[in-house]
C-alpha cells in the first residue's frame, strides 16, 4: 500500500511527504485505534498519539473518479474545489481562513477511489474543525457564479499539470488505452471537453448523490480522548441524515476486459527528451489474509527499483548507461484493477527502443535467475520500513486508516499487510513476474519529443486556488 502523489492521486495542495522498522515506533502509536458508528452510518476511527498536542481530522468520502460517468469526467475533483465555496453559515473562502486563524492548515484531495478533506491543528480546536466539516457535508451552497469562476481554475489546473507536462500527458494517454472498459481509463482531472461543458447542476448532483454520512469515514489521529472525539462527532455529524447509497461491496462490479495482446501508442508533445512507460495489468489486494500476489508484486518493485543499488538503477543507469532515470511502481490497493509500471528516460544518444529492450532483458534475467536471499533480505527490510515509518507521522497514520477504509479494506489489515510482506519468498517474486509481466497484458507508451517552442504560452490571468 502506498499513497500516490501523482496522476492516480490528484492533490490540490498536499505536500509530497515521503514514508519511512516497527522497532523504532513507540507501542503507543501502534496500540489503538478505536472504532465507533453513528446511527446515520458515519464510521469513526480514532487513534491516540499523545506525543504532541496536535490532532489530524480527516473526512473520507467513498466516491472518486471511478464513480463518474462519461460526459461528466472530473466532477469529483470539481466538487472538491466547490466545497470551499461556502454554506449558509460560512461564506465562500472563509473555511480555510478560519482554520488558518487558529494556527491550523487544511487541504483536500481527489483520487480515483475516494475524495478526502483534512485539517491539522491544535487539539483544543478539534470542535471547530468538526463543526465546519459537518456543516459543508450537508449545507453546501452551489451557485452558478462561483461555479463559473472555479471551473476556469480547474481547466487551468488541467493545462498546467497535464497538458503542459509531457510525462503526465503520456501517463494519461496510456491509461486511456491500457484500460478498455474500466473507469480508471478516465483522468481524475477530467477530459477538457467535459470540463468546458460542465454545469453547476452536475456538481450539485454529485454532491447530493455521494456526500452523506453513510458514505464517509471520519478519521481522527492525535492527542485526543476517543470518547470525547465520539461525543463531538455525535454533536456535529449526528443530526445529518443518511441517504440511499450502496456500500462498496454492493456497488456494481466493474471488471476490466481481458487484454489479448500488446498495445502501443506514441504521444507527441513539446519536450527535451523522449520517455517510455510500460504498464502491465496486475491484481490488487482484496483480502489481506488470503491474497499473496500483491505483496509479491510490491516486493518485486523493491527488487527492481528500491534504492540506488536496486537492479534497474545499477544495471541500466550506472553500468550500461542506457537510461538517465528509471522507475518501477505498483500500488497494491484500489477499488479497481491494478497496474505494474516500468518507466524511464533514455540517456543522450540512446533510444526508447534500446531502453525497452534493456528493461525486457532485466525482467527475463530475474525470471531466469530469480532473486537471491541476500537481495531479498535487503528489499524486505526496505519495503517493510517504507510502510511502518509512516506511523511516525500523525498525518500518515490517518492516511493509512482512511485509504484502507475507502477502498474496501479495513484499518485492522495494516498489521496483516506488514506481516505478509515479511513472509514473501524469492519464489513468489519470480512467480508474479512470470505471470504478470507478459506482453498480453502490456501497454507501451512513448513520448515523441517535439520542439519546445511549440508549447503554448500560459495565460497569466488565472491563478490556481490550491
């Protein structure tokens, strides 16, 4: 499990924190959490961490771009923006000002699977955060005037973060080809044509459909008393009525059509260097106890691209100098099907064809020769520590809980995930490479760099809110 800070996780202002062995984390941090359920269906998870007088409050809605329909792509993210435009009790823009006035910070993020809002502040101010968040859960006021201004901001965000970013553009185009039927083929930010034709009614419909206590999880981590947190939640959220929303388990399954051969695409965009992305369809975690392949795939990432001494960097960047940069990536959690990525930029004078051939050779070498026990011990320590060191941050303790709860798993699975990662064998890593890193499930995307002067000038009249 990892927290994506790229195209699969559209963050408006969230800084890109990085993650860091269980022996280094205090028992107090690992010992709880506490779980409650309000009568209206709001699930509350509270985790005590008394190391500093700080609290993180997050509300997670189980609705993301996976739930959108053609014609309204990007509406989940647009509504995230509109959530700061005020209620009958709080005027537009005042939410963040109120949080800042007490020395706190707030933010929001939209992903393919969920949408979240958070505040980080002194523990004495938790009541204010809950009051404000509960208010906009049900009392948001959406106007044509505010929508017309904010949709321009979102369109400019798309231009700046996707259209004018060649690597992001390649990723977006690749996903739209790699997935034939699943909603993951659509970008979180939305297609520009859909944004241009979106109305305030689309945002209102999304809000009315998904923003309800029985489709949300409230996560609170910090220097708090769980019973007091529950009382505050009951006070501010308890009167909000539930709505008829199917749980994740009861929503219609969206199974991707089986790929029957390699797919290739070329993306032309202004850039200095070519770029290669290879994406293989792969499973994600559905049962933390029974599944084993996602754990082996995560360890495979560590073997290929865990650190400077990992295989791809050592062989292709330092020794053979075929690539100037290289990367392997895989996210083991999600409501939809997963992808295992290999990507990189060829060195000066080398081609993407040479880089693809070199990556294929490394996969074949791993399948033929396997993983040594010494290598496995190093990777195991590195991957497991990457999970556990997140617990040293209150913010990421909350993120772990919220993400697991929002994709159909449970925060209780975290200990299981860490233990299962430690049991992955070299044989299992080889088996998933044989099974999933195959041409029949592969999509290859290549950036064909065009002259940089073709890049359109960026208008200076619009400023991004986040």
